[in-house]
């Protein structure tokens, strides 16, 4: 017996693959700590010939069914201007939701699909769940090659969507309708697995999307996917406790896992009880509030002098939810004690095993609580705790200096960050991803909560900030303010999503810093002897044939205005402060445009980063930089 909507008492219901997909997703929920959340409550996308009659028709049908049958769960659709932006927005949403919920992205075939590959890599690198639904060539192969199909003479079974395989945690192609059932069930498992999550890609041939099938009604039953909190294995916990008790100068490094597991209270309690100072990575910043007596801030290549000084003499590093990127370890140079050892608490064994660590494979929150119980009565000595507090106090004075430089004639970007840090509320959200800004923010931002600091630095993707702000705004509803900080380099990657912000009426504040070049790579170029070559926005010089002529006459404020948003031009830091307050007090999207100095000044560095320099060169600047590089590399080693 078959049926259409409503099901009545039917055993099966006849729907297209696209309709079945939308109806299935509407009934999926996650659960953690007794709280249930819609797992995939909506979809971003752009329609083309690959999906307009499949998933597109299904989303339209869902919107009409919601009107006719209010009990039907709605699956809203948001039109983005670039498919990559859609994935960034879904990642921003998932990050803000602490991985309890995500959004899907639908695309046409060919370029629409491959536009998502960078976003997929971002999601998987950051361990963020996103559901990607790229359309594919015809399964029947009658229209072969179909428009936008890549032909591979080695195999007729390869399409551009195979490019998603290395950047996805789960990948499948649906060549027959019934294949959708096991594929979607497997996809939901990966989306809700804290150790294995990332981009989930299900490729949908355009003919299959529109094909009808008699689906078991049970397929559309309400399902709850429980997000696990793995408990530490007792023997592993005992080994970790023994290592901690033997240490004299332990340092805890809080990574993104501490945030995703909502371990903030457990982390504060652990630090207070044990007297172990806590440093943070980009993803872990805010897991402990900056003004906690044992918080020492950013560690590593973009870290501060306080955390890095403690890291240099730490005899034990306790990594909680960190994957130890090269920025966290300063390319294996920041932990200098020749006998340093590691205890890693991580939900993923792959990360827990790094640096020959004593492994505790467990949820960050529950693992910290278990460690604290077993360490009852044990603390670091008072002198070490005073040293940590004194070093942080010294660095905090540096933050004040960077926030209030009164740099002329153009402000330093650190002054803009100071205004934001001082005017935003504890749970307002600041979003950033690439360039020199993440380094300055990591070193200087006084994070009062984990919600406040939203940095994507695992893939450091230019163009992430504006679309991510859309996802964060959807996650928050009307609560709190969302601020996307972009430089002119990253702005030029994805300005089109300002149109999405305008169309949806979302209150997002975009802080656009224009310095007419790439500040981060410019400074790096200079440090490696490449003299800032090709890092400024300049006209072609007819004499030198290089890009070192006059400034390119970019009017990014006018560009932002053309997308339909209100733009406030800020002449200097005081006008920026005033306009920021206007934007915060208002209820509409605003772009704050401010010119800043391309060359800083930036906060003082205290660590190294491995960027190889040419061994031979006719340039004196490169030869000198190579000598410096060799000296820096001499401290590099494996932690064994």
C-alpha cells in the first residue's frame, strides 16, 4: 500500500529522491546532556539545472506543506551568492551551535559543486559538521556528456564530485533511489560523531533527484542521534594523573575541543583546584575567561610573551581538545624543556597520540572532571602560580598599549580591536579568519566567553568571515550582536554575501579595514627577505613592470554600499568608536569602513614559525633572512 502526504496508515509513501531527502532531514535531531536540537534545520544553496527540479522542487513543496499542514517541520532555504559561501555559513552556524546542529548546502553540478570544495576542506580541518549536497551527472548516462560534466577517458564513473573525497569525512553517490536510505543514516552518524565529524558529501545525480520511489514510512520517523561523551578509560586516567603529579611546571593548552564539548566550567574548576596555568589556541580561546587567575592567554607562533615563557619551561603539557597545529607549537619550538612530556585529553585518538603523549581518549568536559577528582589535594606550588599571574599582568599592560596607541596618521588595526573588545558584550560574537588579524586577535583579545571569539584558523580561509556571520546570526536568532572583521584582501574574496545579509534583513556588523595590501604576508615577505614583493594593491609600474606603482583606486566603502547595506565611513579611531556604538544600538546591518596602517604596528612577537627561506640568492635581504631562518630552525625538534 502506498500513500502520498499525509501518511495515514500506509506502509510506504511515494516521493522523489529530493522530496524524501528533505522530509528525512526534517525529522533528525541531536541530543546531548538531555537537550534535543534539530540536526539539519535548513539549507543554503543556489539552484541550477542540476537541482532546480529535484531538491529545489522538494524545498518548495515543503514550504507549501508547512502552510497546509502546520505539524510538518519546516526546512527553510537561504539563497547565497556563492556556493563556497554557503558552506562557510553552514560551518559558522555549526561552530556557534557547538556542533549540535548544522545546515545543508545544495548546488547544481559542475562549477556549482566544485565551488564547495574549499568550504568542505575548511569544515573537515576544523572538525565542523556540514552536509553538502552537490548535484551530479545523469546516472542513466543518456545525456552524456551533460552540460558542465567533466569527461574522464579513464572511467565513465568519475565526476568532479570525486574531488570531495579527500576533504570529506563521509562521501557517497546516490545512483538509485533506495541507496539514499543507508547513505543518509550513515551521514547522520558522522555529523553527530564528535571524533569523526567534518564535511559529509552526498552526490545526487540530477535525474535521480527527480525519480520517484516507494519509501518505507519508517524512514521518515523522528530520529534522535545521541552525541557521545566518551568517559576516560581508568588505566589511561591513572597514567595521566601519575604524569601530572610528577610534574613541577605543568601547562594546560585548551583547544577547540574544550569549546565544542562545553567544558568551560570544568576547565575553570580544574585550573582553580590544581593551580595549573591555562593557555589557549585559536579555537580554544575563551574556554577559560581571560581574567581567571590562572589564564595566561595565547600560546605559540601567534601567542603572547606570558604563555610562551611558561611553555618554554614547562616540563609537562596537558593538551585538552587540541590538534597541535604548527601555530600552537611554534613549529615544534615553543616547548623548549629537553625533557618535556605530554598528556593529551582528546575525543579523537589520532590527536591524543601526538607527541608521544600519555593518551586519554575522552570527552574534554568529562575527562577534565575525572582528572580533577583523581588529583584532589594536589596543586602546583604557590611560587609557580605567582609567576604565571605576574607574567600575565605584564602582558596585560602590553595589551593596553596596543589598544590605545594613538598611531598616526592612520590607526593601527590593534586600536580597532581594542575598541571592539571594550564595547562588545561578553557574549557578542567576533568573527575572523585570515591575514594578520588572527595573530593580533589571538595575542590581544581579552576573551570573556567562548561564544565571543569565533576564529577560523585551521584552514585560515580568506572570505570566511561575512558568510560565517550569516550562519552565526541564524544560530543566535535576534540575540546578541555579530561582528565580522575583514581586511580588504579577504573582503574582495566574498563581498557578494552582503547582498544575502540585505535580502534576509539580518543584523550583522561588518568591520572593514582597508590598508591597501596584505599586511600579514607583506610582513612575512619582508622577514624572509622577499621585500614585500607582490603584497600591496598597486598599479603596474611601466618602468619596473612590477606592481609597485600608485595605489589601486579601490573604494570598498562604495562597493559595500552597492550591495544594499548602510555604510559608515570612519575617519580615525574615535570616529570608529562612535560609529560602532551607533551600529550596536541599531537594528540593521552596518558596514564600518576604516583605513588602517598596512605596516602595523603589531603586538611584539615571542615565538617562531617555520617558513623556509631560499638557501641561495643574489639578494642580500634573502641571504640575511636565511641565516636567521637557520638559527630559528636549530631549536626545532620532534617531541618524543
